[in-house]
């Protein structure tokens, strides 16, 4: 499998819960058809290989106030070819998913 896996560390306010993080991410990506939120089930490259999806998972370590985000994508399809088709669909007023799902 090919792709990019990113691990991102964020320092949260200690009162921030995992549910609040989930709610914020769900709001942020509600209209993004190629972003799949996996929650505590951290994604792997094999889940997005040969697709135009970006999967994002996360865990909150409450005692330290740290959020760990993991995102994965197939950098050939999502990185170039798929993104070009997705952008063309937008320019032509088509559903972003045409030709990609």
C-alpha cells in the first residue's frame, strides 16, 4: 500500500473532552464527501489505498490534555489525479464524487 500517514499532537485545555473534539471535527468536515472520521479507531494507509478518501482518527489523553490526530491518504490518487477530477467537478458544477466513487 502507498500513502501518507500523519500523526499530529495538539495540547488541549484540560477540560476538553473526546466528545467535544469529535463534535468539532464532525462540524468541520460535515460537507466534505471524501473525509471519513474514524474516531478512536485510528486509520491506516490500507484503509485509503486506491481511493480519494482522507481518514482522520483521534484519541484524547485526558490526564495530559493531549490530543493525538492521525490522518491518512493515498498520495497518488488523492494527492494528484483524484484531486484534479474533484476540482474539475466543482468547476463544472457537478457533485464532487462524480468519477471518484
